[in-house]
C-alpha cells in the first residue's frame, strides 16, 4: 500500500512541474527577446500583408490586354500594309506575231484581282504585289491567210471504218482565239501629290512587271477547235485617282500593258499584245 501511494504522489508532482514550465515559457521569451507581440507597431493599412510584398494588382496583365503601344512598331518595322481589289477591261490589240499578228482582230480583255501595297512610313510610295485572273477573246480575220497544219487526223464518216484519215500539210483559217490566264506581278506606286493617308483626292502613278500562265482554245473554220497551254511576261504602266468615300477609297484610272505570249496550239503561234485598260476598284 505504501508503494502505491509513493508512485501516485510522484506522478502528480511530475504533472505539476511540466504544467508550470509550459505556463512560464511565453513570459521568458518576451523578457529575453524584446517586447511582447502586442506591443509591436502594426503596418500601415495601405501596405500589403507581410510575406506578399510587391504583389501584382488584380486583373489581366497589360501584356495580355495589349496596352503597351511602345513595345512594337508597324508590321515589318516600316509603313502600313494595305490592300485593294479591282476590275479592269479594255481592248487587246495583237501587234506582232508570225500567225496571230496577222489573223486576229482587236479583241477584248477583262480582268479581276487584288493588290497588296507595302507603304513607306510617309505613305508617299509603296511596293506592290498583284494577283489576278484575266480572259482575252479575239475574233479571226484574213480568211486568205491560211495556217498550215503538219498533219490532221480526220474521223471517217464510214461507221464500219473507225480509223481516222491522216492529212498532211492541211491548210486551215482562224475563226477565234480565247485565252484565260492567272497573273502575278511585282511593282511600285508613287503618289504625285499628297499621301495615301491624307483622306483627300490624290493621284498616283506606277509600274509592274510580271508573268501569266493559262490555257487557250483556237477555233478553226475547217476543223474542230484545238487547245493548248500558254504563258508569257507582262510589263505595264498606269495612273489612278483615289477618292475618299466613307471608310474606303474609290480608285479609277488608265493602264497600258504589253505582253509577250508563248503558245503551242499551232506552229508559229507566239505573239505580242498591247492592252489598253480602264481600272475601277476599292482600297481598304
């Protein structure tokens, strides 16, 4: 019984000693390390809480909302890039060629396309890229000027004989020539007065050099039509007036175009054209 009492008393004394030490620790820390936490000054109300100093303001970053106009210059570090669409039409004159220079009448050319203008910073000149589709149609003439075909396969009228008859050095005459091209050109624009961004009526002149490629159909008076591929080079000079209209510019002018065309539809079919075109369009 005495042993039990002694053990119980020792346990009670140990518990009291531990509880007393833990109760005195804050006071000792306060006395050894400085004033108590309740005596520390509070940070100003307009400063962020400790541990997150310099925190970014709420909302999207201005790098995301693109509100830094001084970070980037114009596209390409130069002037603006603009575009225009146009329609052109006018007479096409065959001016040279061993065959078509003599057997075609003045035809008609229609063309539609778009241009990209790379302006300099003052917008008084621009480099241009031109992409378009065009068609030229010429009636034939000079029925006394035959084309000699080296050979012609003429179908037989006999239903039993299916093998065509081959004729050599067969003379034919031109009824019409129809050509369709895709075109691409590179050029330069110069504004004679004002600039492209003055929002006033201006006048410009320009030139371009390019190429064209397409198909052609030659209608003959004696035989069915013949088809082939065709292509060539072009050089042009033009002048246009630009008139402000709302948020766009209306343009109209005159274009002179020379081309040299290679053709394999018949022998000696290469030719040159002079095209006189009126232009109407819109620049954005």
